[in-house]
């Protein structure tokens, strides 16, 4: 059949309702349960029979027929998903592939929202699959994806690892799922490079908190490999080829039995997941410790020596040290001897069971305040944990205040000496007018004694003294 005839048939196929959707299940590789399906279009051609997407989708994209076909796929998939839910079938996430031309239509998001409203499907049960090629225009694609995410729709990145997406673009995408292309899965048991790539993609997904789906699982050995490396979901001919709706429901439980037969037992898989979760928690804790503003450290006692078993935090680096210079070391191995001996005294107190031992120290110009607390196992102290904060600013301000006070005392002493030997009348008042200092020359000038300065103002003191002086002058 020629291209022109195929194009003509393709234009009429929608009207004649010749398209069908087949559904391939996705299984949770931990539980073996079917959690979703991918909708895949087929064309029941009147002469050529059942055609797969590779036989007509490229032509549809060239002739602008992909948009109406894509809309039909989305509406039909949502309708089917809601029908299964209404019939009491297990709730599944429906995944639908998008084309570039369909995705970048100006009213695409509005069209998706309308279809969800018309079919009654809750947005969280819809997953839209984009390709890496579509992510090349990162500035253009991200706003559209965010609008879809705001509706509650899940976004997955299909054929990850073979397209055009850079890691920079990847980290900017608001996606929920990445799908490992089947070319890597097919060869993961015979090619070490493919195996390494699969492991790396799974690890990357977990670190970025996105689910990882493996496509094209065809053997028991591939399934076990993916389970051993903690892949989240899988699909492929090992479980089921794409099926029409009626056959899919009939085969539902049989598909899950295949997983039980060929996969790692759920208990062992959960144990491996727990180990991975523990490892990840330790990594996250290490990152938290590294980026805290202060410093956290632990130590134990071995053969009478205090050995540091943990030390990290920004304060440590500001001191010019690294964890490698402290962990596994005694204090004297990285501190001046006097500082090490002084610090060991505080360690000794905490190891003896004393709570909240605190001390101040200085290293490379950084002042710190440290607090120690014993950790008991049973009735014995097993470790001492410590934390430290930077107090350099406080020490600096205290020293500046001390120097200022010393300076003022020296100045006051100097001026007092001048005042006490001066014939001039010198008085110092505070802001309230209360006398703080009066030179001895007042006694020589006016006679009498100096009053209690703290209770005397200038006018209260000077007035009677002036009168007294005048009387003396008059008598003379």
C-alpha cells in the first residue's frame, strides 16, 4: 500500500472507529501487584489487519493527524479507567503517551482538564508520558508540566537514557516517574555497561525521589536483577503483552501469579528495601551533619585513650579541619598538646557520667562553646556525644567591651589626677544633671566638704556654696 493511500485511510480511521487501545500492566516489583497500565494504540486496518504504532504514528505526525488521534487516545483511556473503577476493578493509574505536536498545542492543558471532567476520572489516576526529545526546550516545557501537575496529574519521562535530555534539564523537570528504556533492560544480564546504566538510573531516581519503571522485562533473570537493585515498577512480556480491555481483566490475577512464581519473595525484597532505606537514612544524616552550622562529634574510650568516632559540621571546616583529620584520632593528634590535655579533662568528666559538661575552646582563631553528654548502654557509658557552636563574635564583643572599659578607667584616672591638682573648678554631670565628680578645688574655693555626689545636682550644691562664699566675703 502506498503512502498516499495509507494517509487517506488514516484520515478516515477516526470516523470509522478503527482505532483500539490495548493495555499493558505495570507491576510493583515489591508486592507483585498490578498498580497501573499503559494505553497503547492499535489500528484495525480493514485490509492490513492490526497495525502497531510504529506502522502509522510517524505518518500521523507528518500529516498533522496526530493531534486528533492523541486526543482520542486520551479520552478513550480515561473513559476506560473510570469504567473499570465503576465496575469494582482494582484502582489503576492510566498512563498515556503524548506526541510533541499534541503536547505543544496552545489549548492542550485545557483539553486535558476537559477530558478529565467529561469522563469523571480523578486526575491523580492519570499519568502522562513525555519523551526526552520533548525536554530539549526546557524553558517552554516546564510551565506546561507545572500546569498539568497542578491539576494533580502524574508526569513520567519515557525511554530515559537514550534521548536528548541533559542532567541539567532533567533536574529542572517536575516529573514523578522515569522509565528505563528496554534496550538497557534487554542487555543488563549480558553487558556490564548496560547493567551499570540500569543500576545508575535506579539510584538516580531514588536520590531524586522519583519512581523508576523498567520497560521490556522478558525473563525471570531480568526481573530478579531489577528487584535486587530495587527498581520500583516493571512491565514487559514476562508478565503480559498489551491486551484489549476485556482480556486484560480476565488475565489480571494470572499476571500477578507470574510475578509470585518468578520474582524474589516479597519478604526478602522488603528486607532489601529496609536495608536500602537504612543506608539512605545514614546518608541523609551524614549530609545533615555536614551542613549544620555548628559541629557534632562523638568519642569512645579504648585502652584508656579517647578516640573520636564522628566529627562533622561547618564549624569543623571553618577551623581548617576535616572529618578525616579527627575521626579515629586522639585529641593530641590534631590539637596542640596543652589544648588536648585540657580537653581530655572534660572528656573524662563526661565519661564518668557527668551530664552537660561545657567548656570553651579556641582553634585557628575560631572560638567555640562545646557541650558533652554521656550515652549509656545498660549501666555503662558507651560513648560521649558533643556539640559545639561558634562563639567567636561573642568573644570578640566581650574583648572589645573589656578593652573599652579598661580605656575608660585609664582615662578617668588620668583626668581625675588632672582635676585633683587643678585650681580650676571642674565638675562632671550625667545626663540628668547629677554630679558625678567635683574637683578638690571646690573645697578650697568655697570651703566645706564634698557632698554625696550621687544625690546632688549642680544647682543644689552650687547655690548654697555661693551663698556661703558671699557671706564669708561680706564678713571680711
